C-alpha cells in the first residue's frame, strides 16, 4: 500500500481556515508510519489582495511540487522533481505570502519562506545521499559528506521560493497558465568550513487545457503540462583524510584519502505530460521525462571507494523515461490506474516497469484546483 | 523658485479639495458587481438588476454545472465582485470552494453579507435522512436543481431583490419595480404553462439525471426512473434493461435528457421502451431558442415536454 491519506480542511474562525493532510503508510514489516504532508492555517480576509499561509506547507514551485500524490496524473513523480526535491517533494515548516495583482487577467506573485533543513529539503540543508548505486549505497551526494552546516544567521539561510504565475483564457474552452519559479537556500555540502555553499533552482512551467463546451463531469478534455528546471549546486570542499573510520574515498593514483575541491554542479531536467479524457471517467496519459547533468570534477574517474572505481555519479547521470498510462475513474471517488515506464538510465541500462494503482476517497467532494 | 513651489502647492491643495468629490461621484456611478454561479441564477439576477448592475456568470449554459473548470480567470472575477449569488445547495461546491479560497474577497466569503444563497426560503426536495456515498453523488442540502420550478424561481428572485436592495440602497426602487414586473409576468405565464402541461398530469416519465423532480412536481407528473443508477454514476447495461421494463410497466414514454448528457444512451433506451428523448436544459442558452432569459427557457421546456406527452400517449 502506497499510503492512506487523511485530509481535513475547514474554517477555523472568520479570519482563518486550516488544512491538514496526514499520510499513513504500512511498511513491509507491518509497521505503521505517520507523516504530516501538510498542516497549515491561511488568512481569509487580509487586505490588499494578500494571503498568508503558515505551517507545514508544500512549496509553491512549479505545477507538480505543490500537489499531493492522490492528485498526480501518473503513479510516480517526474524524474527532475524527484532528483531535485526528493521523493517526498519540497515541503517544510514556513510561511507563504501571495498577492493577487490587480491586472485584468490572473496574475499572482508568491513568496514562500521555509526552514532549509530536514529530509524534505533535498538539494538544500537536507542534502541527501546518492541512491541506486549498488556498490556504494552509502556514498553521500557528490562524494562528500554534508558536514558544512552553517547555522541560520539571516533570511538568506532560509529556503526562499518566489513564484509568479499568470493565466489567460485563450477561448471559451481553452485556458493557458504560465509560471516561473525559483528556490534559493544554503546547502550543507562539504566539510566544516567548506565555504558558503548554496543551491539555486530555477523553473518555468506551462499548462494548457481544453474542456468541451458541452462536457459531462469534465469529459472530454485534453491537457498539456510541462516544466523545465535547472539546478546550480555548490559542492563544498571535502578532505576524506579528516574522516577517522578509515574506509572512505581514496585517490585512485596514490591510494591516499581523496581531497575534493569545491565545485559547482549544474543539473537540468524537464517533463511534458499529455492527458486525454476521451470519455467520461477515462483518461489516457503520456509523459516524457528527462534529466541530465554536466559531469563534475569528482566524476572524472580519479577516485575509488574500496575496490570500486567511481565514474559517473548515478544520482546525476543522464536518464530519460517514457510513461504511457490509462486511468479509469468509476466515480470521482475512486480510480484504477495502469502505467508502463520505459526507463533508460545511462549508468544502469534500460528498465521496464508496470504499475497498477488503486485509489479511493471517502467523504466530501474533492475540490479540485486548476 | 519659491514662487513656483507655492504655485505647485496651491495646485496640490486644489486637487485635495476636488478629490473627495471625485471619489463620491465614482462611488455613486459605480454599479454593483454581481457574480452568479450558473446561468439560471444569472437570468433571474438580470431580471431584477437590469442595467443597474454589472453581471458576470461563471458557468456556461451548455456545460455540466457540477464540473465547471476552476479557471484562474474565474478567481479574478470573484476577487472583484461585490456580491456572489450561488445555488446554496452544494451543486457548485466542487469548483466554487477552491475559487473562493483563492479570491481573497472578504465581501463574498461564506457567511459574509455579499454571499447570497438563492435557495433561501425554497422548499428543498429529497433532503437525505442518511448521508452515504453509496447512494451516489447526493447533496446534503437536497436536490440542487430547483430553479426549473417557476414558483421557486419567483422565491429566488425575491431573495435576490432583497440582497441587491440591501447592498445598493440607491437603486432599491429600480430593483423592486423590476421584481414586481417580473413576478407579474411569471404569475401570468404559470397559468399558461399549467394549461399547456395538462396532457402530462398523472403520467410518468424517465430522466437521465435526477434533476427534473421540481419541474415534474409543479406540473403534476412523476419522474421516478433514472438512466443513472445513482446520481452521477454512469448507466450500466443491466440497469438500463431494468429501466426499459419499468418504463413499459409505468407507460413512461418520454426521457428528459440534459443537453450535456450522452444523448445516444438515452436514444437507445427510448427506442427499446417505445419512448422519445426530449433534450432539456436548466439554463437559458443550454438549448437553442432559450438564450433570451428565464421566461423563454420555460416557454421552450413547457412547449417541448407538453408536445412529447401529447404525441406519445400510452
């Protein structure tokens, strides 16, 4: 079971409304895990078209990140979002202020300020480990530990995410939404005193949707959503000689503990997804995904971990994926999804996977946003 | 140098004198900005508000009112509204709730004086005693398709008049005069429509979706067969076969089908049950020839439905 999500929302009083999404998961050992995906309060009547939200919030970056798994059009998250923001997405304690501009068309400016630390702030002070490399599963990201955690000294040490979005009705049946987002914050890469290492992520997104003028329950419709992201990540200097357990990274030529210089890593990625609701309750989808990164200095093949010679970092290597799927909604309260992934990882080869997802919803109508 | 400064100051002062007048003028000429969720409510608002209001409608007449796309542009319309008039029976909840949350307009927030439920005072039918999703997509506030009963439309128009009068007292006399005229037309028309609907009295009909009970009750016929097994649940072949045999039993010879629903399914059932499909809509503009407003819509509905009952006698 992927998860059981409990979502609660309602008015607190005339000034605030609140929302909470709590995820329950049962792991393979039968243990139940509880995770607070979101829990926030939002102002209802702030002046000047402002709105303030505070609590545990999903960061308003692009289109996919601020959505809950049950709202996803595919079983899994786009590669680039999983790579930059981790499997749970970018979310943390903090606050978001947004302003609806007085333009004739929809135009909204948002700024989210959050804690830059923790497991749901991958790419920042929550800096993760590399995944998927069998021989060296416990190797840290960019082959260096995240020991460079400077304390919070100012607002620049928080995770700052500005976003601007605008939308136009192209016709009676077509809507276009364009957005641009950025996320800035410190990261902990490198050794103590490894310098002011920071991460910058930029994104652009576009969503287009057509819904028939005589639709029934929202069908038929066609929608296209695409996002492109760039990450600039400062990897701090790190000397493996400082590690006292003795079995760290070594220089292939000399056998001595490796010394990594500070470097800036660039990663890119994009996805585009097409959804076609061809008859009531049926949606066919197709998603194209890709991620790639410029080869870092640490990937030049000069280092080894134990007997393993290390080349391209699998967590930054090129990868592309093609995912067709078919979803059937017997009613708006349940769905059955079938998805196939053609997954080509340059370091590991090609994978084929098939997914079957079943989901149900209890309670009131799920209010859905554009 | 000093002289010019003084001059400029005088000019500024003059502007300060004029400004309050300009603002009052602006306020006096500003018409109430009214947002109606669905075109049937909008038609009633138009009757009462006339040219004294600026009216915006969120849903289009040809689409399924349960599933309007919550486009960001609709959020902007709600942001700038003085009044929001909605059905009050959860029909629009799925899309209106997120739009209202994003609209950040305290004037029309739930519970605010500018948030008007058009069904205040309307006797709602089919209020469920038990709320259970296994019964399909039902509404706690009762069947939300109440405006096709002209008596309910009159009640809603009175509610709208009361709200507009309260929010724009300056135009109160116009709103009241418009209401008086509209309700007089409605009363006269209701007599006509009742006569025309005589052939329907005591008969049975089927409907695709359970959205015509108010109309049927007003004109004395019964709709208790629905192509949807439960509201919002698509028809299954087994259920349709059952509907066909019950239609024959009850001698129900017409199937009311909202224009956005699948006409082919209705047609198949009709041909098997020796019945006819009548395309209907709750909204002015939902079917051809009804664009001009509520009265033309009811004229068309009564005309078509009465004709179908007349020509398809058991």
